[in-house]
């Protein structure tokens, strides 16, 4: 028999077809898996936002799940000292052993191997590890797939409205900053771009660098600006988890210096041309000097430049088309839920950045809030007069 690996155990936990129907904690309480959680490819627990019911009283708990071969691996990997694991509610292991003392309070240990091996027909060879997670979704079609995903035209209209909603929410937040008595519009724009360049894990740090090194005193010379950026960044505690060597905060600060000294990005605070050609020209200009890739430049356009123009009324409505940014894990997961695992991304969203923004908004306002009880999702309700697809603004710079 092929050797069981941690990846096998992750697949078993995630896939309803492989996971035993009846599971118990190490202390004998029955566990019902309402949702195994979202497969996490980044640092931290293996699954985010899982929902379990535990014991005869069906006590519902929500949080993260960490998977190991042995219970002792928890301490071996230092998770008890890592704040990323403080929201773990279940420690799923293949082998049995004592509960690690450093598990978060209330977290349960589920020894899954004994329940899987009770099926004499089970073999690790039957698990296609390359199929996880996107070729295998836990449970059947989501309500949104059957209602929206069967018609690309309807789906694109829903995504476009969600995308417009997202850009307007960002514009409202920027308007609040611009309306402050001491607001410097160029500094506000600069801080917003810097925040976007911080990616997911270092947005706050990049914003503080922009506050510490204002645009008014940023050197015009590229090398001098790079040195100033690195000095300003030297006061920050960077989150380096899962960051590739070529994408360190220091490297991104150096690229930021090039963006603000060698590209016309600050001139975009004056533009009102958000036509297809205008948007493409802005992305091409930001990519000059190879400080930004096209995907990240498109994300800056969607998350900062267009909302900033909306906030200043240089742009009346969100553009109907934006250059497509890179497809992130939340976008891919939401698309699989809405359109099924065999959908063609180009037919639904991948050629238009506004539609990608729509998927991000639906992920934040619907999937995170209502999953796994998808039947109650507001996306499926008739629109409330005066509301846009019943979505509420949750703009946090992402």
C-alpha cells in the first residue's frame, strides 16, 4: 500500500466522498462536518472557516482546522507559539496520540485514520492528489451555481453589478479621507497605492512607510528614493510568511521607489480617460521598467486609480471593463462554487477585471458570511429596492 502522507489526510478531510460519515473526537464526542473549511495554500492552518457540530447537543463551532500525521507534529512544528493558529478548533490527525498541551482552548483532536482504515476497500492509491482542491468540491452544486452559473450572460451581469458596488464602496472610503480638513489629495493617492503594493500581508506596513516618507519629500532620483524607502521600511516588522525570496518587502519597496520616480503614476490623479484604450495605456505605463507585472498593475488600477477618480467625480460610473488582474485564491474558489468546477473562466470573468472585482465582493459579502448555509445567501434573494444585489459594503483595502 502506498504510504499515507499529510496531503492524503488533507484530501480525506476535504472530500465528502472520502471522509468517513461518522467521526469522533479523541474523547468520544461525535463530530458532524458541516463544512471542512477552505483549503489554505498560504501560511497558517490547512483549512480556514470550517464549521463543525460536536457532541449530542450538536454544539456548532467555527474556525480553522490543522492536519497532521501525528498529534505530536503540532508542537514539533511550533504551532502553539504561532498566533496564526490561535483560531484552530480541530486538530485532525491520521495516527493517535495525546492531545498537545498547546492546542487552543476548546480545540478538539480528531483521530481520522482509524475511521478511514475501518473501510477495508480504502487505499491511498485511489486518491488523485493533483485533483485537490479545485477539481474536488465538498458537497454538491451550490444554489448559486444552479441559479446563476448555468447562464454566462446572467452571471456576468451579477458579477458586473457586484464589481461596480465594490468600486463605489472603495470610492466612498477614499472620499472620507479626501474630505478631511487637512487632506492632501496627492498624499492620499500615494498612500493608497503603497497600501496596494503591500499585497495581502503587509498593507498596513506599506501605508505606514508612505506616512513616514510623504510623497512631497520622496526624492526624484530613483536610487535616492529606493534608499529612502528602505530606510523608512526599516522601522517595520514585516510579515514574511510564505513570501518567495524574489518578492520580499524590501524588494517591493525598491520597486515602489521605481514606480513613483520612473513611471507617470502620479499623473493618473488627473486622468478622466477610463476607456478600454485608456485603461490599457495606464497599465502599460505602470509596467514600464518592469517594476510591476501586468496583473498587479491592473489590481492597482481597479483598487486605487478608478475608485480615486470616482471619489473626485472625474469618473461618473465604474468602467464597464477593466484590465484583468491575477486570479487569486478567493476568486478561484468563489468561481468554482458559483459556476461549477468545469466552467470556462474566459466565458464568465477572467477577461474583465471588473468581473474579478465582483467575485471578490461576493466572496467577502456572501461566501465568508453565509457559507455553508448557502440556501440563506442574500445573493439568491430578489433585489431590495435601492440596494445593489443586496450586497453590503465591506471595503478594507483588499
